[in-house]
């Protein structure tokens, strides 16, 4: 019950943040921004520092990096995940688009399997791995 309430709350916050971010960045002439609040991710995502390390890892070592650095978070009594480290492999996972990080990555809220259950977590993913909901 707490998990579904937390997920609903995280999705609402993410949707509101996405609308605000789109309003601010729609006038910029830089990279094209995703114009959706809900999407699907197939690929690797993770905590900011871990995801940057994963992207910097040579292709031959990426599988080992995923295996050696599973995503882990602290979960509060209210069901909020924080202090995350590591990466996870997502397969057509429904996400709320949260924020643009740079030209190649963005932050999303995804349901991630942790030690104590599945929780909504803000993670970074490659922009090309996100497909908007039709």
C-alpha cells in the first residue's frame, strides 16, 4: 500500500516537474527535448555517479560493471528511496520523465527492484533509451 502511494506521489511530482522544465527549455535552441511526461526505457540506468562511471567504462567491461554494481538505495519508513548507488538494467520499464541532464542523458522516475521490494527511484538514463508513450 505504501509503495503504491509513494509511486503515485512520485509520478505526480515528476509530471509537474517535467511540465515546468519543458516550459523553461522550450525556447532554448540547443538539443531537442522530449515532449512527454510518461515513457518507456529499455537500457541501463542508475544513480548519477554510477551511471557516469558506467558510460565511461569500455564496452568490453560494461556487463561486468552492471554485475558488480547493482543499484542499492536507503529506503525510509515512508517508502522513499534515497542515497542510491549502482546501476540496473531496465526492460521496457514505464517511467515518468523527470528532468534533462545534458544532451545525452536525462533523469526519470522508475520502479526499481531493491532488496526490500520495488520502489520509485530517480535515476539517469540515456536519452536514446527513452521512448515516449503513444
